[in-house]
C-alpha cells in the first residue's frame, strides 16, 4: 500500500482551506500548488505525487472530522451548561427549604 497522510500535511491543508476559502472553484488546485511549493514538503514525494482529486478527497474527509469534533464539543458544552443550571437551581431550592437564602451553609453551622 503506501504511506498515509501525516498530521503536518493535514494541518497544512486545513490552514490552506481557511486561507484560500472553500467558495473558490480552484481551491484544491491552489492547495496542491501550496503543498508543492512549501519548503517543509520539499523532499516529500508522497505529497508531490498526489493528484488534485486525492487532495480534494482528503480535504473533504478532514472537514467531516472537524465538523464531527465540533459537534461533539458543542454537545458536551451544552450538557455542562445544563448540568450547571440544574445544579444551581437545586441548590437554591435546598437553601430555600432550609431558610438559608444565599448564606453559606458552613457559616450557619459555625454560628450554632
């Protein structure tokens, strides 16, 4: 088979997609040109031999992975916010039952 794409190559392509913009019709040709001209890939024949179609497929895969990662992070943040809201409302309800208001329970115990 051959070697797989490296993390540096993936990072370079994601940065190039951001820099060039996905709305341009020649984005993948420009990424290919950037990969070939970049000094860090000067002797990387795997990169230099990739076709525009292969670069396009890899970029689409990277975008799907990034979208999935972003969605999972967003769901985790939403869940944490929901738990914080539920936790604070539960504490307020517990304080109301005890008649503490916003007082710190440890101070109440020390006062008694």
